């Protein structure tokens, strides 16, 4: 399970760096750029030290990338302007885990114990307490019903992407491959991210043909400091999220059911709170601290649960 904790930590750093990157590049360009960075780095690793495209599970991991990092990201970017970041994260994280767990039970026959279900649910409750909007802290956008459909698409993409990754692990294990190690996780991340990148580039071309590509953010006093290091934020976001984050995430899925991995990975928004305080001076609220305590305590209990 420690791989899942590392994945959440790297995702948290990626989100913090991504805030700065979005101010410079915009969400669509930043996403494609970070995937290019990640696929380039992981290609070197995968073909020099990993299995490249020789694994029996390549097709499954590439399908997982299309579902999770392609369709799922479209849902996320569609939901953000309609729901705001907190509701989007809440829907995505809290629905992806049960979708993956139920799918893995139905398709792959992996069942969680009652204790694992309880503490996995409590992690998501803690995340909800921390980031759910309130009267004192309402969403920064006007919430529109269509956003919930995009949020559901994002959650389904994340959950089903994890499920297909688990199928890929089982296929590789059945073929006699060593799967319970970081090398396998990073190689799987390469295959997954490459497929997601190809899908997102195709989506970008479609938007260009329809003249629907959003323009990059204008230069303002608010993003002046970020514009001094445009490539730096791109590399920081790409390395921490798609490279190390997804690598650890795939490593975790190679050893642990998705219904356990996803709730732990869902703590990334909570881990980003102290990072935001360190980088931005953004002080956490009492509710965020309470939610963090609930989630972290539940993670510890989930680790010990059988």
C-alpha cells in the first residue's frame, strides 16, 4: 500500500505545480504538454530498463490510458468550469473508488473485506469533509447541472481505467512476468500515458477543426511570476504527476485491489493543503484539518485492515 501513499503525495505536488502551470498555459495545453514530458521520460526508461512493448499486458494498459487519461480527463476539464474544482474533485474521487471496486468484484472476482470497505469509505468521507463547498466557502463558479454529467464521466474514466489496469496486471502475471515492482509500474505508466497522449492530441485536433480550442490565459499581474518559468512549471507538473505519480499508482495496482488503492490516492487533495500553505501561504481551514485527520486516520486503519 505504500506505493499508493507515494502516488497520492506525487499527485498532490503535481496539483500544486499545475495551479501555476494553468495560469501560463491553460488547462488543455498544460495537460498535453505534461503528457509529452512524461511520455518522453518514461519512453527512455521503458525501452532501456523496462519491458518496452514486449509485455503481454500492453493492450490492456493502453486501453486503460485511453479510458482514464483520455476520456476521464475530458470529463474533468468539462466539469471544472461548470462545477468548480472542489465539487469536480469530490465527485471524481468519491465515485471512482466504488466504480473500480464493484467492477473488479464483478469482472475479476476480487472482493474486499468489510473492514476494508469501511475504512476506504471513511477515507472518502474525510476528503469530502475537507473540500466540500459551504456557505462560507461556496463554489467560485455558477454550478450547472451539465457539469455533473462531466463529473460522472471523469469518475467513470478514473475508476474503469484502474479496473482495466488491474486486468493488465493479471494478464502479465499469468504470462510469468514479474509485476510486483517499480520497474513494471513505470513501464505500465509509459504505455498508459502514451495512449492517453495520443487520445488527447486527437481531441485537440478535433477542437481545432471545430474552432473550440480555448486561448491561452492573457498576461496579467497575477500570473507575471509564473510566466518567468513556463517550461519549469510544465516539467514540474509532468514529472511529479504522470511520471512518478502514475508510476507509483500503477505499482500499487500491481499489488493491491483498486478498491483500496483509489481511496488512498484520493487523499491527494488533502496532501496538497500543506503544500499550498508552503508555496502560497494559503492557510487551511479547521474543516480541512478535521477532514485530513479523518482521512489519515482511516488510511492507517485501512493499512492494518484484513
